[in-house]
């Protein structure tokens, strides 16, 4: 019982020990035409249709699919900023609302990088859920911020403005924020977009170092090679789940044709070329 109470007080929403880390059951979402992000079961733009899956603790999942496949919508549902028009989203057995254990890094285009805030303040924001809005950070909170920045090799950036950093550094700072938050489920929407290979590798090194903590990681990406080589399973999405399995089972010509359709060409009989381009979609700048 004490343990149960401790879980409620530390995470705000209790974890059911026998529930999967993440479970979606028959989830559908449709946006209303001109509705500025409003959804309705009868909306004109179907974003996700009858999506069901489970993710276990500590798994690393790549979410792939063409522009408009519903990747960002899926993440917003898991974080709880968007409600499904149909179906259920559960994190550790409860609806997403109130889970302090979820950390979400939105697509770059949705972040206002000119907002005047230092790196260490961004990471401290990860502590707000843990320490409450009306208490000043204590020594332990600042120690955690410092340790989190050290774990992503960004301690030297602590006093810089977040907008001054390179794309790779910014992504690492957001991982540090998730660490400071003591997150158990980390969602990153296209963190690799626009990064060169060394910066992508630096992110994977940091994610690898999280493995012993049992942090579950979902990453939306357009890079099928990285999705294949650096993740446990791959979800191929195009409004509905085309395939969700280990990469070799997902990356079949039939599955790719179903997901990418006109953006795919076969070459030389067995080779496949995708012409999908990264990161279009809706720009909502959040302050
Ligand atoms: P992805 O991240 O895979 O590119 P999104 O989740 O952003 O896909 O979009 C899924 C679908 O929902 C697309 O058809 C897109 O046009 C539509 N959509 C996304 N956001 C909105 C919005 N705010 N208003 C209307 N339609 C939207
Ligand atoms: Mg997106």
C-alpha cells in the first residue's frame, strides 16, 4: 500500500504494474476542415484510423511513415494534448492525463526558439511536475539538472540561450529535460531531421545510455536506415498501422508500397527508392 501511495504521489497517476507501458485500442482521430486543430469523429481529414498496439517497458520504437501519416497526431494522443475521437489510449493502465512520467519533444517547427530561456532553465522545467509550481527548486533539483546535462554532454551549455544552440545540441538538452523529469516514456518527434551523421550518432549514444534506466522511447523519423539499425521495433504508419514488428518484417516491398504509394519507386527489380520529403505539415508555434 505504501508503495502504491508513493507511486501516486510521485507520478500523480498510479501505474498499474500488470499493464503495458503504452496501449492504444481502436483509436481514430479526424481533424475538422479549417478547425485549427479541432477534431471530430466526422472531421474531413482522417489522421488515424483504428490504431491498436502495445509497447512494453524499455522498448525503443521507430515510428515511420510518409508526411501526413499521423505520426505527430499519434504522439499528441499519447501525451494527452489531443483526445481520440474513438478508442482508448492508456499509459501504465490509465488515460494519459496527469502522467508526469511522459516526456515529449515536439517537432522543431512547433517550438519557438526565440523564447528567451537558458538551457538550464529548460531542463529545470522538467522538474516542475515533480516539485510543484509553487515551490522554489531545491538543491537536489539543481543537482539533478546538472547531472542530466552532464549525461547528454551539454553541461558546458547550461548558461546559453536555447536559441543559440545547434539542432543536435537542442535535442540533447530536451533529452536532459526528460532525464530531470525522471520520465519513463520519452516521445521525440523527428529529432533527427536536419542533423548530420555525427549529431544523429550523439543522440543515439545518449539514448543508448538510457537503456539501463528502462526508459521506453518512441521516435518519429523519416530515416528508414536508422529506424532499421537503431531501434527494437518499427511502426509503419499511414493513417492506420501498416506493420509493427522488427524492421526486417516491416520493410517488405508490399508494406512500403502500401505506406508510401506514389512516393515509392522500385529499381532493378528489388531495390526501393522513396521520394518522401521530411517534415512538412502543420506549423503551430508554441510559446
Ligand atoms: P505526420 O506527423 O505523420 O506528418 P500529422 O499527424 O501531422 O502527420 O498529420 C496527419 C493528418 O492530419 C494529415 O493529413 C494532416 O493534414 C492532418 N492534420 C494534422 N494537423 C492538423 C490540423 N491542426 N488541422 C487539420 N488537419 C491536420
Ligand atoms: Mg509530424
